[in-house]
C-alpha cells in the first residue's frame, strides 16, 4: 500500500501480516532510530499481572489474570469450535481459523488504539495552545475504561454460534448474535459441558470486575456496562456509566475503523493465503475529542486543520475499506461458499417444515440453547441425525451432501444490475420479507420469506420431477454487509462521519469513494440457484440428443419461474407457456405431447398455482383431459 505522505525519498514503511519472531515486535515495526517500548503491547501495570498467548498475526499477546479466567470459561472456549469465515474453508482450505483467535487478536488491537489515544493526547499537551480547536481534546481512557475496552474486545463475538448468519439473517429463526437476548443467554447459561455445571459467565464477569467500579447505581453491574458497549440493542451511547464513556468504548471496539475490523481483516486475508499490508500511521491519528456542540467525548480520527491536513489518514481508511470489499468479493460471496450456505438454509427449512405443528414452537424455543455449544461440523451431524429420526428425506440429502462436501453447482444467476427496479422490489418483497425501502424485515417477515423461497424451489422440483432437495436458492439481504465508512472524522473543528464528509460537495474528503464503494457492494448482490451435481448430470444425459435442449429449458425455467426474468419480451407467465410448449416436443419430458390450456384459462389461475413472482406452475398448464 502506498503511503501518500511518503515523498519517495525512502522505502515505504509497512508492516506485514506474516508471523514475526517473538524477539521482535509484531504487527508494527518502528521507524529507523526509534526505540520500541515493549510495555505498549501489555496491559497497564494498574491492570494487574499478565499472561502470554501466541497467535498468528500479532505474535505474543498479554492478558490480565481476570481476562485469562474469562478465556478459560467454557462459554468462551466454545469459540474455538466456530469457524471465523463459515464455509469459506470449502474454497480456501487454510481458512479454518476460529472465532476465538479473532477475539484474542481484537484485544491486542484495542490495546494499540488505547496506547495511540494516550500518545496523541501527550503530543497535544506538549504543543499546548498551538493546536486549539472547537473540538477540545478529552482525557485518555482511564484504567477502568481500559479494562472494559479490553473486556468488550474479548467478548464482542461471544454470542456467535455455528451457521449463525443462516439461522439469524436468512431464516429469522433466532435473534441476532449481538443483541441483548443472545448475550443474556450466554451470560446465564451454566450447562456448557454435558454432565458438568459451571459458574455462569455473567456471574464470573461480575465477580471479577465489580471491585473496579467505584461509583454508579446498584444496577450498573459489569455485565450491564459490557452489554452497553457490545450489544446491538444499545440505543444511547452518548452516556457515561460508572465512569465509563460508553460511546467512546463502543467505537473503539466495533465501529467501521475499529479493533474488530483491524484484526479480522488482516487475519482473514492471512488465513486464506493472501496477506495484506497496512500503514501503521493510522494509529497516530486516533484521538478522543469533544463534540463542538454537545461537548460529548467521542473516538475520532483526525484529518487535521485546513493549513495542514493529514491526507494519508483518509488514504489509509480507504485502503482498509477496499480490502474489506475485496474480502467480500473474493471470499464471503464466493459461489461455492454461497452454494453451501443455500444448502444449509434449505436443509434447515425442510426439517422445520417436516416438524408437526404441535411440536414446532417447542423445537424453535429450544434451538438456540441446544446448538450454542456445537461446532460447525457438530451442527450438521445433529441436524442430519434428526432428519433420519424424523424421516425427512428432502432435508437428509442436503445435510449428507454438506457432510460429504458434495457442494451443488450453479444453474442460474441474476445480478442486481440485470434487474429493473420493479423486478428487484418484487424479489425483495417476496423472498426477503422487506415491505418497503426504509425498514428492515422483522423476524416474522424473514421466516415467512424463507418459507416462500423453500416452496418456490420445491415447486420447480415438482415441475421437472426432481428428487426433493435437489435445488437450492441463494438470495441474500440487500445490504450484503455493505457498511459504509461511519468512522468519525474531525476536521477544522467539525465532527462528521467519513461518508458525511464525502457527501459534502465543498470538502469531499474521500473524493466520492464512499458512495462508489457502496455501489460496488450493491453490484455483488445476486440471486443464484444451485443444483445437485448428480441430478444436473442425469438431466443432461437422460434424453439422448435432446438432453442439452432439455437442460437449457430447465435453466430458462429457473430464471423465469424463480427469478422473474424473461429471455424474450413479454411477461413471466407468457414465457412459462413458451417453455411448456418447448418441453412438450421432447420425448420422455414430463410434458411430452401435452397441450397447454388456453391463455384465458391460465390467466384465471389462482395464486396457489403460481410461483411467487408470477410465473405459472408448469404442471398446472396441462390442458384438462389431455394428460
């Protein structure tokens, strides 16, 4: 990565994401002539004794005795069983790192940010009034705040479970991993190990950290403070609880440019085998400043004043956001990973649909607690066993395929750019449960949309006489992880997020890059259908010379019936009739020599005889008495 501040007179100063020998400082190397303060990488003396852990990227990381006790708790240890990148290891074989490794690394980065804030404050105090600003410097983090920043960094992903995005985001079966509901469950659960009761994690946190809280109301417990920092449900962050500046701590751990991102971004690239490099100077611009109107302290990155802007700060942020986009493009939304996610979704959906109505609520109520201690592989095994017990064959073949790494192959894909506004809104409404553009779908809407997707692919299987479970659909949420730069930037005595600065036509700090990147994330969105490879091969060989034509008609039906896209001008209903007539001319086709009913009669068919986006079921187009 090129440093804009470098005039070319000397080599670039970078640090690598490859492991560094223990005798050298990891992650950041000093400039020539600088000394390395080894104490920067360990907790402050006031935080107590520490213990070393060694993990890739950062080399040795030190933790306090309190933190080690939390790390040893089974609620935290289970993160060692959950993949950081989900099914990405199916594509990138070395991407098998777990969420525990990321959690440990996030503490290291959080400590770096804490140190950088203190160093920036010292520089300001040394310069005195030479750098006066409307946004006054706020004090660095206190030992109490440092404890909670480190604790929040350690536990920011404590609510994750295997296949979490599928169960929470796609199917809507569970509450979000970073919401109060999940955190409360993790904090109070005491049966992590079969046959062994352990002290709940919440009780352990309270017993360890209560001694450090000197003031506040009796309800300001360590777990309540921690939840304010890491919970998605926290609404008001411009508050101070028991001496902890919640908004500051929250942004250090989990805003756009934060300890979370600065660990997972480089860790993920390292483990997929493509290490990235990062300009360390970004740390030097991290500060705590008071908002010019509210006077509330906030974690910011300084762009400097008008006469001396720190342009490389924005360049570093944009490089990070670009690396984040590339991770999504290359890894998170790789077709094979998406196919596996779609298979998992359909498998769970079919299993849920197979459960008797009088058992369904009880099954859903116990699901979260039941799978919380599972690994990704244990989850597949548990669902597969249940499919066998319940004799749910459509679900069974999907979990068997996942367990055997028999990943389905793509038979049709449509990108957002291929759809007009009306088509995309139809897909959102039916398949994603989004009623309008302003509101995110509720859990109930997600569940209903998931059932609509299941019935749609099941109908296609019936139309082409395929074994149930042979076809799956990948249809992600519109946002697709496209967070824009919400990190706060202070410039000329004014606070704004980077994307707000970028929308300011007189300033445009990022030169329009934020909006452009949001558009690029949007271009990654697609609806894709995958098919069991054995079923696809059989379809392409079953009818001899006509097999290729039959398979082409099948893929045409995929786009028309499931995606609402026509190959020729006309409606999806009209195209369904064209597809039916073509199939009727292929011997051994399910519709060979069948005649289609009159279009007037077809138009009067009820919604029960149509796909969600309006196409007719092929099997209902057969003219009466001609079957």
